[in-house]
């Protein structure tokens, strides 16, 4: 796996060019950097906001767009009620506003088509964001790498990127989507209505045409702990599993 | 650059001096790791001091717990921008490990080694003279696996990725050899007060 260092990257000003509501709690912000940068699927950026008195807040957000997506990058930001930066984005930020951004960052939770597969992606809630960059990267390149996404959300209306994911799945070109809803009945034939578990992981792995090369797991801390344990119980060697966690 | 419409939620001024630049105060204890949480049983646990590839001394769990225990209550700072005040640890100072092995520091740099293959580099002088310990207890209880139990390194004056979880050894190295995150874009030293987050930060 090309697991190299992140490029050195100073702060720069980016402009919000588009805002798109994804779910009741998640909104995508499309940002145009003044100095466009190359990134890899799975990487994140740091965003910095500055108050008039000089007080600054910074947070890390995963990039949702594919590296091939041109000069804007997409961040899908979940509104956290007790947050400091996400409420600014959801309540204040408008097209034309500028914020400061540093990136791309992170050299471990990344995948490029040349790294190969098959891949199992496991996302919980907004943990799907860096995985979406991988899925879109695969689609942009018309890659043949087999990839499965198990995506856990509470309800159907909180499935971020839902229509796009179902569209990718329906192409039948080696991308397999399994949704699992924890607070609603499943809606598609192969979907589930429970928390992720070893049986669900094994079922997705068995549908891949070759042995698993990597598993990427992203979500809240509790979700990642449970999903990583489920993968291990499904027989996936710990060394193949890469995780990214947020929250406490 | 002032962000239009952003006022922020400033921490109380009496704590300002304890929060490094770019950090916010966290009441919880977030978990960060690059892979699954290893389950290390104390029956299988061992800790080895190495000089390059050569083992100098190895302790099992019982032997290690018989070393002098020290309490350390410190603020900790994660590169993902949270700071947590007054975390209370107990463990064995690196000084006491060296004393038990009967050695002085063998080289200017040290690589921390973990059960899951994780590594991180620290200048040896940042580990000695009471600055760092191998922690065994957090808030008086065994450290949970998510937080690096049974034993983790604690180097509180550097960003927390230096405080390697699931520690199983310290290796003296002649050169400052970058560890896991240092090879993946993070700063070679990681001083929170100088905001040494990423490669190339001053």
C-alpha cells in the first residue's frame, strides 16, 4: 500500500462555492481552494475559524469528493449540538464566504485504485464520508477493484449520499452496497435492520470475488470498536483493518 | 483572517494559560487508533528494553508491577485539537525502568514499540528525569484496552500520539528514526506549545 507521508501544506483561504443539504443533520460544503491541491481518497483537511478577537477554533473533516473531482473539494459536515465549528457551518456559512483550510492530511486511512482490493468499507453515520471518497474514486476511474460498503445509519432518511450509493450499486460493476438501519426496518432486499455484527461482515466478505485485501472502518468510537471486533470475529486478520474514529 | 459570523466558544480565561494554541478543552476522553484495539492479556504481557535490535532486559507483568510506582497528574494534548486537564495516571517512571536494568540511557533517541506494531520516536531526554512513565493505571483503575491497557507510554508534554498504547518495549536508537505517524505526515517531535503537528511545522 502506498502509505507515504502527507505533503507539507500551509494554511490557505478557501471559498464556499456551493452548499447542499444531504440529510437532516448533514450538509455538504463545496470549497474552492485558492491553491488547488492533490489528495488521496480517505484524507482529511483541517478547517480553522477566527473570531474578531483573534480566538481560533480548528477541526478535522474528511474529504468526501474523489481526487478526480476537479478544483472543488466536498466536506460533508454533521451538525453537533454541542459543537463549536459545525454549528457555524450549518447556521452561518453562506456561498461566497471564506474559511481557512490546511491539507490534505493523513497518510494511513487512504486508498488509491493502484492499491488494489477487494475492499470492505464499514461506515457508521457520518463515518461514511472518507469511504465515499474511495467509492467515488473507484467510480471516477471505472476501476474493476471489488468493493463492498456496509453502511449503518439510524433511519433511511439519515443515509448520507443514499441515492448516489444506490446508483453505484445498481451499475452491477463490482460495488456492493448493504445498508443496515438500527431504528427502522430494512427497505432493500439485501439490507439489514440491526447493529453491525460478525455475521453481517462475513456475509459481505463472502460475496467478494477474492480474499479481502483491506477493510476500512470509520465512525464514532463505539461504532468502530464494535465493527472492528465484528470483522475480527468474522475472521479478518487485524493487520488488514484500518480504523478512523471520532467522538468520545 | 477573521471568519464572518464566527464568535467561537472561548474557554474560561483562568484556564487559557493551560491550553496550547489551536486546542480546545475536552471533558470526555476520545479514543484514536489506526487499527482495531488489541486485547493484550497480562499473562502474555512483557516489556523489553532494547539497544538497537539487542534486548537489554525483559520484565513480565508481575515483575514490572513490582517496580516503584509513581503518580502523575497532567494535562494531555491530542494533535486532533483536544486538550484534557488533570488526567491522573500511575505507573513506572522510565528512570526507574533504567535503574532496574542497571543502565544509563544508551543513546540520544528512543523508539517506543507496541504490541500492534505501532512505533513512535522520542528523544531520550524527553523520557527521563521524571518526564515520562509507562502507565499502568488511569484514575486508579487498570487502563482499558481502548486507552492502551494493560500498559501505555505517557509523555504528557508532547502530542498524545507519542504516548504509545499497548506498549511492549523501548528501543534505544542512535538516530531519530521516525515512527508510524511520523512516517505518515506528522511532526518528528510534536511539541503542542509550538504547534508541531505536521511534517514541516517549525
